[in-house]
């Protein structure tokens, strides 16, 4: 609620002509997965709001072979609904970060059959979701190749790539941060095609995490 107020989302929602609730759009979350049973990710009929899900740690299911060429198991909304109704195993979010990010971006806590958005809804509660479970068990972070695969998947699987926003609430301090890393180049290539990729600015504020110096013929000390 406070985040919506800070960015004046409610003001945008009041403008029906803007389509700011996200109807017809897709939000792709490349993260630790999503709690698919959470009511924020169910529609008014109880069905999932996740159009497609890619689990990078699982073997391809062979059901959506065209979307599994890069590896991982792909589930459609229909697949997930059938599995949930039958009580069968589905990809989970054991870390919880992806669930939080997806909720902030496109969650809707309105009850089943109730008009939305709910009081604690995210920024685009009428958008559909594309989910990539990219955090591997026991890993300390996300592999660059998995992030690229996830972004590629979302834009391939989305029924409306031009109306799809990719959310990367992740990052690290490796590399030069000058646009020359393979991950940076891959994301820039999507942006150059007009695709929307939103990347987290980080949680470190003004900390001097990168520094450089030159020592010629003498020792030098660099304090951070």
C-alpha cells in the first residue's frame, strides 16, 4: 500500500484510459519461483494467473518442447491448474523472494469472486504472470546463463512480447559493470528490440564497492 502511494499508482489506476491495472499485459519474474497456491496469484475463478512457468532445475517435461529447447521444464496455466486440482507436485518457491517480487509487481489479494484490486494488490494486478524458477538448490545466487535463459523464455512464451515487462530483482558485484559482460549484452539486445527489462538498482546505496588504483614501484593501500 505504501509503495503504491509512493509512486502514485492509485492515481494512475483511476485513469481508465491508461490501462494501468495491467489488463492485457504480462509481467515476467525471473527469480526463485512463485508460491502458486497463494491467492494473490489466482484469478476470480480460482485458476492460476501464471500463463507459463519455467523450472530451470527440472528436466524437460516434453509437453512444450518448443519452449524447452534451452533446458528446464515448462508448465502452462492449464498444466498447473490440472496438477493443483489433483494435488500433484508443482514447482515451488522454497526461498520466498520470487513470491514477494511477483506480489509487489502483479499480485492481487482480492478474494475469489470479489472485484479487484484488493487492498494489498501490487502495481499491475490485472496482468498475467510469466515465472522462471532460476535459483538452483543450494546455490548462493543466480547464474548469468540462467538469467539470460529466463529472459529469453519469457519473451518467447509471452503471447504479447511488446506488452511484457521482465523484472530482474537480482544482481551482483562481479564484472566491470560497464555493459561488456555477456549478461549485460544479452539484456541490452532485448532492450534494443523494444522489449522492456527492469533490473534492480541494488541494495547497497552509495557504498564504494568498486575501486581502482595504480602502484608503480611502490606499495599502495586501498581502504574501502
